[in-house]
C-alpha cells in the first residue's frame, strides 16, 4: 500500500471541502511516493507499530519503524550489484523493546554516557536513572529508541522520506523540559545515501545529544566479523575515558596510538594491543573529535571499506564527534534478523554525536538547548563500491 502525505495545501483542501474541484492540480513528487507501509507487530502494551520501506531508483531500500524511530534494515548493492542488508537488527518490535543493544535506534534524550547520572543546569541538580554501572547510558532505562513515534510520509523530489515525531515529557527519564523531537530519514533519490535530519525544541533549558545507533557490517548482517574492514576517521584527537567509559575531560592526540585512523587501517590490526584505553573499552568504544572546518559544519567523519563486498560507507555530519564502537559487547547470544547470530565484533557503530558527558564538562561543545532555539543536526550515510583491482 502506498501511503500519501496528508499535508494538502490549505487552499486545495478548502476547494475540496467546497466541492469546487474534482481533480487536484497534482501530481507532485509527494503524491508519487511509493513508500510501503506494513504492520511490524505489537509491543508489550498492545500498541501496533509499523515498518515503512523507502526505495530509490538504484534498488537501495531502507526500512524504518516508528518504534524507536529505528532503522531496521538497509539494503545496498555490493561491487557486483547484489543487494545485502548491512545493518544488524531484529525481526519483531518485541525484540527491539526487550533488546539491550540499541540496534538502529534513535538515541535520546542524551546519547552515550552521563557520569553518575547527574548534571547541574541553571543551578538545579538533575538525577537520572543509572543503567550502565554507575552511569546513565543512551537516555536512561527507556530512551527514545523504546518509544512509539508518529510517522508521516514527507517524500519529495529529494527522495522518499519519513518524518518521525516524538514529544518527550518534562521529567521523562529525569531530564528537564518538554522536548519536541523530529527525525526525518530521507533515502536520497540520486545516490545511495540515507540522510537523517534531527530538529528539536524545548520549553525549558535542557541537555540533549541525538544520534542513530546502527550497527554496520558491510559484508552483510550476521556475516562474520568486521576486523578486516578498513576504517578512516577524520579526527586527530579523541576523548580518553576512565574505566567506566566517562571522558577524563582531556583531548588526546591520536598520533602514535592505536586510535590513529587518519589513514585507512583495518579495524582488527591494533584492537588487541596492550593499551589502557583499549582495555577500558574492551576494544574501540571512544569518541573521536572531528577535524572539520568548524565543529558544526557538515563534513566527513568516517569512511569504512569492506574488501570482501567492495562496499564503502562514508559518514558525514554536522556533529563535532563520532563514537566508534567495535561491537565489543556482542557475544553470540543475540539472535537477530532471519535467525542470524551476532558474534563478537561482528558489527561496528559510527554514532555521530556531541561528546559523552558534556553536561559535566564545561570545555566540551555545549549540549544545552534553550527555549525559543531549535536544534538542527544532520548526518548522512553514503554508500558506494570499490571494484576489485581499483585503488
Ligand atoms: C556505547 C557502548 C555500548 C553500546 C551499546 C555504544 O554507544 O559506547 O559502550 O555498549 O553503545 O549499548
């Protein structure tokens, strides 16, 4: 079933109401949207949630659920043109609801960690649930990835697009202010890319850090580990952490460390080195400080190349940082889509973000949002291929 954008311009709606027109002065690109909507299943409270499939002319598809504004599948061609699903996930919304891995979810109100679940804003101390040892991770016990969002088809000539909105109440998971969040996924019409645009407004000062938590395996989900993927991170510094993965507040130069991905390097080459930071992360689980023109300009964050499939992923963002997480907590106990078992380090995340624990670090770029201001953030995940023998 094709769903249509309900936003009919006011004048046309008025004419329709008066019975003055029988044919609309359409079609527009919106009316031509072929976005597919299907029932995804039910969550615990009995609500039904849906799955929307966006496609472009190259055959690339992205399936998104309004449960958690989650990217459920992403099918992109390999060097032979064969489509493969390159993100991890589950087959049912119940699995997403019970899962602990945040597969493909929209993370909020605050992506990554807040030390001891506490921060002070405008002189008030806020206390959040602790769901990661002594810290708060990814927005608390029930973050944005476990909420039901309202979906609308907003496709245009730029590509098929799904808008998801969510109103997070004042005090939800301990955060101040009612926050209205909008996430638009666009499957770009003229290249194989998914663009994610975030906007948010609040009625009270608050902190926020929105990201997408897709786990990528460019050989296809459930298809071996990612240690041979060659990664480039466009970042000369990272934020070192303590044993609970809270930043120390310092920025460290990556040169002469296993954190130097300025030139393409297979993920597995240095991952098991005797290095305190790697020990704390059980591998890579750190925030890199992006070398961009300015921290908020749209620029390249990362590039990953999989020699097996030839697929290349390039991530661009307006965020100042990226969390590169090498799937260290995947341990073969999670059964994902189509019965695939997700083994140790069988996927990686590139979470575009503000730095972890920024509410407690005055020298990090601010994550405070004030009323009457709108947060805008964009990240683009673009796929190409490298043919065998190409340099
Ligand atoms: C965190 C990891 C965590 C993973 C899944 C990442 O963003 O940095 O430490 O295990 O998300 O929860």
